[in-house]
C-alpha cells in the first residue's frame, strides 16, 4: 500500500470536514493530484487551495509537491514495477510504461490465484439459474460489462441498480451474486451481500484487500493485493480476471457463446446497431 493511503487511513477520523473532502477526492481520483496544481485540485473539489495545503500537512507532508510526487510514483504502481522493468535500457514513453505496469500487475495476480478457485467460480457461474451482478461508483462499469457479457454467453444475468428498488426477491438458493467491492467500500453492495448470504445465495466477491468488509460475507473471494488502492491500476486486472472466468464458462458450453450471441444480434441489431 502506498504511503499516502496509509496516512489517510490512519489520520482520517482526525481530519476536519473540509480536509476529509480532500482525502475522499484523492482516494477517488488520484490522477487529479498527480497532474494538477493545488489550486486546480481545490477547484475540482469545491474547496480553497489553502484547504488542500492544510490537508497535506494534516497527514504529515511538508507541502503539496511532496504529496504530488508520491501520488505520481504510486498511481500506476510504477514505484513497485520500475524495479521489475530495470532490464529495459532506454526510457519508455509514458503510455508504454503504464501498459507494461498493467501487464506486471495482471501477471502477479494470475500467479497469486489458485486453479481450484477459478474452477469453482466457473462452475458456480455455469450452474447458477440466475446471476445478479453488483458494483457501484467506479465498480459500476465492471458490473455492467460482466452482466452484459454473461447475458450474451449464457443468459440469466441481471445488473443490480439500487435506485430501481429491485433486490433479491426473485432469486433462489440456486442463484449467484457477484459483487465488486473496492475502497471506499459502498454500503449498498455490502448490505446486498449480507441479504444474499441469509437467503443461501452463493456470493462471489472481487475486492482489493483481505480486510475489506465484504471478505467476512462472501463465500468465495478474489483479492487483488496491489500496492496502491488506485482504481486506475485495479481496473485492468479486474477485467483480465473476468475475461478468464468467462472463457472458462464458454469452454463448458457445447457451442461456446454462439447461440446466445446470435440470438442477441437478431433481436437487437436493427434497433441499436448500424451493421
């Protein structure tokens, strides 16, 4: 875990209301801190530049530039991965450095998971009569893509939308809940997982820490032990995990994905697609 995240976690309850706003924004969008001056960051948040500087000193930095340097170092996990890319002689363009860092994170995650865990998850997804996929805030795009692709592949998948009021009433103990839960952990998805557990619904969770709240509820976990809890480094790894799970489900089918995909194209292409 990067130092600025450790400091926020340690000092958060001691921060003022204004400096908590800055802390929350930093955890949600570290890119803004890495690429903009303190005054501009304050404009994004709706606080003064002085409040941003006050936040920096409150969590133990000498000033904004000290914090910014550290955020830049850790935002794409470059601090950890630069040593793994040390055999590259010439400096890389920034986009290549970031993409290679993503590759390293994906490789490390793949090496940390057990084959039987993936096989169990694939089997549960394949056998479930219905699947509810839940993820809020930055995790919503992951949940949306997974539910959409599951419907192409096997059908019976729904995306959880708390504003609709639709919960778990139509799901049975043969159903499955897949939850994305990343820092700062959305209470809605945690409560949904608790309800699923009470109903005997299998809960698979993908999260960023072995101490995340969802770990006490889920039946099965995929934990990403990344050095920094940046959604920018988390997303590529998560999509790679999902792709591996979907590939496993596809291999269990007689004609992997074709019948469901063709059905979707026939039913919807004239409405939504140019070709």
